[in-house]
C-alpha cells in the first residue's frame, strides 16, 4: 500500500497514528461499509474510519451522497503498518 502525496482533508481525521512506524491511507471504492470490512480483515491494518471524499464543500450526509448530487465518493481511511 502507498499513501497519496496530497493531504486529504475531506474526511475529518478521527484516526490518530497509534505508532510512529504506521501510515494513513484513504481509498474511495463504492460502498464504504464493504470496503471497510475488507481492510479490517487485512493483516497490518490497525484501524479504519469511513466518510466521504471529494465533492462540494460543506457538510453532507449519506442520502445526499448516494443521490449522486454532491460529487462525493464514499471512502475509507485506515492506519496501517507498511512493513
């Protein structure tokens, strides 16, 4: 896994790095519940957080995002051990 070079600020980070040797990554890939479950089962993933990325500025909610009107994508942020 690799992290993007640009800082993603669209999902407020509730995840804090639990160790100095870990990294954060954000993935947008359809329904975040399914994607989150896959990553939660991967060795080396320490914690996950779901939210939205991209789209218009300002608060949004699940119904608005699913309508396609906001331009957001459902996303999962995770802390992982790159080793």
